[in-house]
């Protein structure tokens, strides 16, 4: 398989503290890659560096072969095909689901163009297809206030899809969900991964075991282990790190 993202010797420091410490890994096209690890392991900071939210002190993040995204702004990184979803949904609460999707689908993302842009047929069809994919077509005229927690997460994932990313970064997408919504989310990610590579930061180990293509375990900013779920969960170092955080990793076993 071809790689879509190469992280090479990446280091991010805050006042001398290395939140990401010489991380080196490669993400293949079509993967659902999970970054896991105890709180403070550097998972979210690593996503922040990929999407341009923070700038590293050293290293590269090469996207689609040769684009070093550490040289780009957040806005430019979105436009070259990397979308980021944060843990808390950020949708427009007083607009309908469909209107939220309308704002997301506009390529020129200035506020003026988003409000006054008239959609073409291709954009309308894309919105409708995405709404079907995320299970919200029947609720397209509702406002997000009428949606469940899981449905709000799916709406935001749909808004990312409207931007046609090649790589999607998701920070704890199933946090706060019940098991049924978590499973729906996992199946949604499997559909999306047919056309878009996905990186997920997650603590729900059952979700990781059910849907990860590959897992990268972070500890104190560095990679502790990497491989399939079965490989990393049998690594004694990984077990020790999780069990050393108040039993947080018992669900890993």
C-alpha cells in the first residue's frame, strides 16, 4: 500500500517539556490508525502538529509524498486535504443540519462566501449523499439542538466529509456515547475509510479493538509500540504503562 502521511522525527516542546518526542511513523492509505496511550502521552498534541495547530521544534510531517505540512498554516492544511475534528462538536446550533452542511461544502471558506454562496447541483447531491451516509437525512431540517450526542458527532464528521479530505483526524469521536452509538460510529468510519484515511485518538479500548487497522501506543511523547491490536496488547511494556495509570489499561487485555 502507498503511504499518505510520513511523520519523521517529530518533536513538539512547550517551555522545554517534550510533549511529542522524536515520533516516527507512517500511515498507509485506507488505514483507520488509532493513537492510544495514557493521559498526557502526547496523542492530541501529535494531531495538533499534523493539522498545523502547533508548530514542531524539529522533524517533518510529509503528506501525499512530499508536502511538509509543518510549513503550512491551519487553513492551508485544510485546503490540501487534511480535516480535523475536535472532541467537542463545533456545529452551528441555531441552523439546521442541512444548513450546517451547506456551510461546510463551500470551498472558499470565508464567512461571506459561506453565507451567500449558491450551491450547484453537484454540491447539493454531495450533501444529500453524506447525510444518507451519516444517517441524518431524515433529520436534515432539524437543528443540532434536537440531535443526540452521537448524532452531533456524526454531523460534524459529515461536515468534514463535505470538504473532501484525503486524511481525517478525529479526537475521541465516541467519548460520551453508549455502546450502540459507538458501534454505529465504528461502522461509519469503516465506510469513510474506503475513500479517506483516518487517524483516531481514543481511550475506548473496545472501540479500538473492534475497528483499528493498526495501533500506535504513545507514552511520555514517544512511541512505545506499534502494530495490530493483538500485538500491542500482548506487549508487557504496554501493559505496565496502562496498569501504572490507575488500572486505565485493564480493558486493554
